[in-house]
C-alpha cells in the first residue's frame, strides 16, 4: 500500500474532478485561449476566465488582479525582479525557499540591491518589531513565507503586513505551503503581492500558479516576460492592463482546467475543516514521537507555535536519505529527505552538514489510520524507545 506524505512538494491524489476536467479539455477542446474566434478557442478562453473567477472567490479578492503563473517560483521571480530597482533595499528571512533567496542573491550581485535577512526567534517566527527595526528609507520590498516548508511554522502575516504598510514599502507573501490549507481574505489583508503554486494545497496539477497584485503594487511592478497576449496585437508595446500585462505566451489551459476544478471544491468551511484536521493529526503524531529518545523532532511543538501539517525529524543512526529509502521500501511511506531548497532553515537547525532532515507533509486525504501507520513505522525503525 502507498502512503503519500510529500504534499509540501505536490499534492496527491488529485481529485477525480481535476483529472476529468483536464481530460475533457484535451479530448474535446485542445485549442489555445485568446488566440482565435472559433468555438474551441472561445471555449478555452472560458476555461481560463472561469478558473480566474473561482480563484477570486476562494481567495476573496478581485479576480482581475490574479495572474496565472506556471508555478510558485515563476510568480516569486516576477514579484521580486519586477519590483526591485538598483539602490533598493529588501527585507526577508533566512528561512525562505531558494525561489526567494536566489533571485535576491542575483539582485545583490548584479543590480546593486541590498538585502537584510532576519533570523527567526526560537519559535521560528519573525516578529513585526524585528521587521520594523530592519526597515530603512530605501526599503522597497519585504517578502516572507507564510509557513516554513521544513518546519511548518506559520508567520504572523497580518501584523507584519501592517508594519510594512505603515512604512510605505510593499509586502509580498510566499503562500506556497498555506494556500489550500488555510483560508485567507487576500483582498482585505495588508498584503500587496501574494504568490502560490496551484499544485500543492490548492489541489491543481503541476504547471499552475497564482499571483495576486494589489492596487498599491500595480504601478511599481514591471513584467519579466514580454510577448503575445492575444490583445492589442497591433502594438509592439506590452499591454498595461491586468492580467494581460503579466501573461505573455500561451497559458497552460489543461492545467487551468484542472486548477479550476480543484478550486471549485474549496469553501471557507472546507478550509477550516482542513486546518482543524491537520492540527489534530500533527499534535497526535508529535505526542507519539516525542517519547522516543532516538527521534529528534525539529522546531517548536504544536503547543508552542502555530504550525501547518509539515514535520521534520531525524532518527539516530540513520542519514535522512537512508531513512527515506527504508520507509519507502519496507513501509510504503513516501516522504522527502534533504535540505528542501531551504538551506537557511537547516543552518538554524545545524542539520545542513548531515544531509538535512526527513520531512513528512500532510494533505486533506491523510487519515488517522495513515498517521498511525507512520508513527508505528518510525518508532519501529528507531528501536521502539
């Protein structure tokens, strides 16, 4: 039997509605969106429009401000490289994913942008006061992940956003690990740029992502891709209207068909139920494993800090990749070992030299029986004590 615990990388299984929507598009439509006036092209355009509308409902924001990207990395690059100019200052954390760290390092090395990287406190959080202290007259952007993809610790977004807004800088949020796991009213939050993949918690297929551009940010962000949009084709200048300004080239219509189907299944009530379900599963697993001396659980406990369904650990005597192979081969458990593209977290944990951690990440289909199997397997490998 297969036990899938790598939902922080991509969710599995996908809803049957997602698979059906993608198949219907591929079998019955197959046309590009916005590239013709014939019936199939119009149908493809409707798939895109419907997905955008549904996404606006789920995120409680103006749908016209949602840009389709090809993944979270695509959106984060657009946000960071589109906003920052020579001489600007950026505030972020050492815990960010490489999709944030690497564009910022590029800007430091090539574009004379300075970056302040804040180290989270003992509970893995960056406080609004720490953000305030780092802001300068040149700070243009503050970018923070909503939750760690290694430890699952959730940041106090609203408080940070208010601090950034009172300063006048732009606030960007990497929501790759919380979208689909936590409800959020993006349109009313003190967030200027909100980015996520579509294939993780939202339940869509790979090759999809969402990028929200708030009204405060619109005039400050330049596109990082130029080309055909199917609109204003007589002009060799990029359109200025949202969303066309940031959606050059053919969109991933089969992917958006699947993403739209996934989003259609999400409501605030369902997201609240998911959050409660994950919290209960994490707390139960933590309680069972904390009593095993050979197992090291990383980060604050669920009682000490708000966490999503992401847990990292190591077992004495086993390298993370060795542990992952044993769990896969002998117990049918699929998780991820390594640095998880977040080297700063592992420097904080002192695990970067030993291969990182073994990470388990939950999805809405994980059951209490699945978690019990996971706990028994880890305890058995650890020697039972």
